[in-house]
C-alpha cells in the first residue's frame, strides 16, 4: 500500500457488518432480563497490537452501525458520519480503530422489537423490553470485550450518541480515556419530551399499530411513523435553515402562480417533509422509534443523584470534548454549557467548542470546517497522548 | 347604574351571541362563491350615537366570538380575552363598543365545514371552500355594515387575529382608524408552515377522517386532531415556560420513584399534552383546523406585491400598535420588527412594544401588567383622539 498524503481524505471503502451474538443474559435498567441478543457492528481501520487505538462511535435516533464507507450490499448506502470517519478524516482511521454498533432495540440487524423472541417464535413486538442509554452501554461493553479492548481511546457521539458517550464516562470510568459529546444534553427538557410524546402518540394511535404487534397483521403504522418523523425532522433543522432551504417557495402552483386552495402540497417545505416522513416509514421500525425516544426521555444522570449533575459526573476519569452549535434549538448550547460547568466544578478536563453554524441540530452530521477542525485537533491530541502512530507510518517503516 | 371607579376592572357579565345571516353571495379568494353564510357574533359595551367607538376584535386559530364575559348557556365558559375586554379593562367597554366574530369556516356557530350545505342538505365536509384571511375580512365587513359602522376606531387581534387586523388596514384603509397587531407576523415562516403541515397530515391520515366527510360516518378523526393540537400547543409555549411548568417532573412514578418502563404517561408534560389534545378533539372540528391552518399558510401581503411588504402596506391609513413577546418562538419579535420597519419606511404611524415575558406565544392571552399597560395607554390615546367619552360619564351627565 502506497502511503497517502496525510491531509487527503478518503473513504474507508466497502464495508461489511458483523453480527455479534451474545448468549449471556443481560439485566436491563427495568429489571427485565434479555436472555440473549445480537448486535450489528462495523469497524474501520485496524486495532493496534496494544489495543489502545479503539474509538467507539455511538449513533443517534434513526442511524445505524453503518457510520462510514460504502455498504457492501448497496453502493448508494454511504455511512451516516462518512465525512467524520475515514483515512485522513477528523477521526482518522489511519490512526484509530473505529467501532460503531447498532443500538440494542434498533432495527438494522441488532436485536429489537421486530426480532424473533426465541421464547415464542414470534416477533417481540410490544413485549420487547424498554431499554435505556445505560442498557445500551452495558450491551456495548461486550463488544469491547469481544475485541479485547480494555479501554477505549475515546467514546464519541452526537445527540443521543453523546448521551451514550457520557454514560460510558460515568458508568465505566476506567474503560474510556476521552469522551466526545457533540450536540447533546445531559437530559431532555420538557419541550424535548413533549415532541417525543407527540411522535409516540402519532404512532400508537395509528390503527395499524395494533398495540405494537403489527408484525402479526402484516402491516406497519406507516401514517403515524411518518407524522412522527416529520415532527422530529422540524426539530433537527434551524428556523433560519428552513427559511434558507425552503422559505415560502411554492410547489406546483396553479398556472397563474396562485395557490390551489386545497390540502395537497402547496409549499416546498410540505413536499420535503412528506417525502422524509414517507421514506422513513418504509425503512424504520415503529416500535424502535418508541423505544429510542423513551430512552432519550429517561436519560438523566443528574436526576439519579437528586438533580446534582456535578455529583453524577464525579466518577468520570475521561477527558472531555464537548461541542455545540449556535442554532441547535433541540439541544441548544446552554445544555452543553451545563455539562461543561459541572465538569469544571469537579476539576475535570474539558474542552468546549460552541460552533457558529446555521444548520440547527443536524449540524453535527454536516461538514463544517471549524467543527471538523476542532474534532481533528482533539483526536491528534489523543493520538499524541496515547503515543498512537498512523498505520501508514507503521507500514512505511516495515 | 352607579358610576364605577374607572380603575376597577369588571366583567362584561353574561353574554348571548347573535347569529347574523347574510344571503348575498360572497366571492372568495379562490374564486369560489359562497351563496350565503351565518356569522356568530358577540358585542360588549354600547355603540355611541356617532358609531365612532366600535372596535373589532379578531380571534386566533381555536378561539371563537366569545371573547369576553360569561356565556349565557355555560357559566364556566369565560371569554378567551376576558382579561383584556371589559369595563375598566385595557380595552374598556365603558368607552368602546367591541365586536367579536367567529371566523367564516370555524365551528362555533358561523358557517363552516360542519354546517349544512343548502345545495345538498348534507354537511359541507370536504366541499367547504378553503378561505383566506382576506375572505374573513370580506365576510366581517358585512357585520360592520349590519351595525352601521363606517369606520372602526380599531381592529385588533393576536396571532392569526393580528393578520386579520393587518388585512383590514391594507384592504379597507378607510374603514379602520387604528390597527392593533399582537404576537403576529406578516407571513408564516417555513418552520411555521411545517408545523401546520404535520398537524394536517395527522388529521388527514387518520382513517376516521374519511376524506373530510366524517360527519356522514358519525365519527370524528379524534386521534389525528389530538396529535395536531399537541404539536400546536408546544409551539404556543416557550421552552423556559415548559421547563418552569413541567420540567422533568414524573407523573405516577412507581413506588420506588422509578420509571414504569412503558409508553403510558411517565412525565407531567405528557399528561398535560394528552389532556389538551383529547379535550380539543372533543370540541373542535377537524376540517376547521385544516382550513384555518391553510389560511395562516397563505397569508402573505408582501408576497402579493412581489415580496415587497412596504409596498403592500402603502395603502394603509391606520395608525398601528404592534406588540411582540421576547420568548414567542412561533412568531418571534423579529417578525413584528419586519412589520414595524416596513411601516416606518412608508412614514406610517406605528408604536411598537417588545414585551419581556416568559410565556411564549401564549403571552398575548395572559395578564401581563406591562403588556396590558401598553394596550390600555394606546386605547386611551384612541379615545382621546376620537373624542370618545365613557358611557358612565355620559350617563352621569344625563
């Protein structure tokens, strides 16, 4: 392999997921016990001999283990954080070994409500246990064990993924050197919960939901899931971003440019949202949507310590990078600053970047140069502090 | 009647609506013609001999003609703007004669989709024409004519009601002396339209909607309408207000204070929203909800002049009072400032108050002393400029 210029960014290429099966029962926060489970996993880069260069990337609500590269089964399916993870990218897979795991309860190959319950031979449906962010982390530790990783160089995530990173830092302080929390929060606000509840009501009140057991009826609550996705989508974009992208631009106006005076699409923004909703309802499992929004609602490490976030964070040994975006009104900078303040109160190491970006919550997925420069610099620092070398350099030397 | 101290605030008392029937066809913005229509109307105070003291109050999405006082048929039914309208209140019915009209297409006694179409003998349903803010104003002019009011002392409204006031000022400049626009905007943003579209999709995709003709099936799309109301309700409250009112307070926690790990109500905010949604779905007509959100979407006087709001406002002869609220994220202060700037460009008279209030969009309905003081002072100025006297003073002199 020819050495690449370290500033050129490349794709990790074609990726094939692994499906790891865990047969030891997992006790969940609810007290329920999951007898066994599968997790879908992708990895990028190479684990070094010391197993010290592993980074766990945690996904948000609707994403999967497919964080980077091109799916082996669908060349159009590019990973959701492909601009962040790859050779020469901010999280440089020439240096780091990156793991991404589809969350337990999700619908992309990990065990979830659509999976067959071995006890009944039928899909779990409504009987699938409600899991928490902490449960995801418990499940993920077995993946770390599988790869023989005693301690991650970093655990990183955006939005709900950031909550998982935070949970790793608190619950497994010795297994994570750095915690990268992007566009996230330490607990949902009442407004956040309210939007989740609207989404859930839309799904649950859809007659095709059948109390969560729609698989048996050979249907899906597509209407409810579509509405749920539409309302979610609005919260991912900033008001300004929507104004810039769609404004009041009409779609299919009458010949004289006037409105059609009906409830079909009149504006571009309606067309966009309907499309997003319908597309989502074809590939995402409604029970998973319920489950993940509930995990978001429940997450509140401060709440577990009588509302004292500082106390909750005290066990963490990791160094933190926290990033927020000015126009993110789902998890605004103020929520990240709460985390930063609590860490500082504990005398813990934290780097905080508040990025002035117009794209709302979704900014964490986009290719913003200042944002990516911050993350790149932070990973270079991690690499230096852990004496990690680029795989290319190792190969060149060999 | 004994003279009251002018600073004491009283209720207008028990109110009985009038139902005014108009048999002259009304041509709508869509080109459709409504052969006849009824409008439900309440009035408070007394019209003076010169008919110069009339104020038209315009209602917002879900409200009615019952703006003040106690309903004659339900003593618990207090008018939606009772804190604003009454003897000694900011809009003082000792001085002004106040009219409030249920909008055409609404569901509280005015002709709308649930009314019987005389041509078919069945409810209009989906066949009821889509109306605009301008159509409401056209319909309202006949109420003014009915009372012999050539020129309103003021037309006033909050939110969608403010759009109607603005439309009066632009389309009927000689019939309105003052225009009071509160917590409103000159056009919806893409985000505003997006939330409306979510609400409409929730209603239309409810199987009980039956293409808008649910009356014939003896059902209502209660699930969809409930979701629509929930999402609307979130946009009426500020993030801070929801945090203050509900925070992350649990509802019905398990005995050990923990969560119940399911999709029933876990948080107060869920309980509140469900209650609001269900209550609304029992009294509001789903077709009216579609119709009014569409009227909101369409309103755009600037758009009718190639995007030039200043040009659109040029015909207005009224003096303006514009009020916005700092935490209103539905129609933020910025949107009111656009109106103020356009008026100033035209050299038109405008008073602008930006009220620092925590209650989001709903602040316009609440009893904020600074807000009410501004409105009170403005109406006192109107009274002085039009040489209006308190009915009490007239009576005392008699």
